[in-house]
C-alpha cells in the first residue's frame, strides 16, 4: 500500500524538481532521468541524509525540526512566502522576525548565470555564508557544495580559523579586510536578533581571536572596498584578482565578483581555469 506523502512531501518534491542543478552550483548533465535535483544532491546541500529526504517526500516523516526546515528552504531557494508555507506544512510556527534574507531573487540568479564562464562570482548572505555561485568560482576556489551548510560554508568562520579558503590577501590589506569582516558580522547580528546560530558563531570568534574581538568592539561600520586577492592555482600558478562586493537590490545578499586586468597574464590564466577543471559552463 502506497503511503500518501501529504502536502509536505508533495511540495518538497515539487520544489526539488524545479531547481536546476546549475542554479545551486552543481554540474548539469543530459543523462538525468528526473528533472531538478536528485535527492542525494538536496541532502548534501541541506546537510541531512538522503534517507531523511526520502522519508520526508514519502510522508513517513512529517514533522521535521525548524533547523531542518530552514536548511531545506535555503537549499531549495524558497521565497519568503514559500518558506512560511513550508513551516506551516511541517506543523511549525513561521520564522520569528529578525532573520536575515536568504532568498536569491531571479535577477541575481540571472546575473550569476550570464557571467558563467567570464568571471568568478558568488552570492553570500550578510553573514558571509555562500549560498550561490557559478562554475568558474567552483573551479577556481573549490566547490562550496562539497561543504555542509552553515559554518562550513561561512567565509568569515573559515578565514579566522585558518581553514583553507583558496584566497591570500597581501599583508598590507589583511588587517583592514579582517576589521571590515568582523564589523560586518556585528552589524548583521545587531540587525537580525533572530539569527541565534550566527550570534553563537560570532561569540566563539570573539573568544578565540583577540583581533576579531577588538574589531567587533570598535563600533565601526563595515566598508566594502575593492581588495586585491591572490589565488594559488595548482596548475596555473599565481592569479591576482580584484574583489568587488555588490549588494543585491531589495535584499542584503552580497554578490562577490572577482576580475582581472584585461590583457594581463592573470586574465589569460583565469580563462584557462574552467577548461582545466572539467566543469561545464552554465548556458545563458
């Protein structure tokens, strides 16, 4: 006897099947038997097991935790309206006010996709968690999809803890960059009091690193400046890029764009990165 998946299971499957792999930084292939994401891919993006996704979609689990619902919504790119609907289907109260925006608008998706193989580009929340990226970003800096959500994808957490980010900053700009990063996180925590996990992460950073605590306590407002970043590519060597941060309209998402000087050796090396990686560019 087939179990009725119920509204929660039906909606999760429909939302999963509408997401193109390329939209979440995964390579698309012509050999997929089903539309959208595979269950295993959604599980990886949401930080849950594939078996749990199966149980949700089949209606064998109907009351996921708020943490799981939030992770699934983020992985599926749900709009605020859809997020509220998902919470209600799971029998949960809708998210409290004070949560930072995570929804990636169609315009931002088009921007990232259209620049698919020309510049590395990624979208982060205002807490610096990477939520969307193009193949060139993944080829140059590593695929964020291989990391679980949350701190494992948070650039600030990885940077201050000395974890591999693929990026080196010149010594003369490092202190300024770290100061702005800490101030940015403090502003986000102040603005979105409902982000308890983010507040806990920042408290750990304050306790572990004096330089982070000093910047946090300074009261300064962050400045998003153009920063020269150095990438050490395994096959192509050093690639120097300028990093610019754009703020998406009607949201607090940060769009980070890495560019090289036209006609430079860095530009020539960057043009080879995608070909060497084996990634496919996203069609426009």
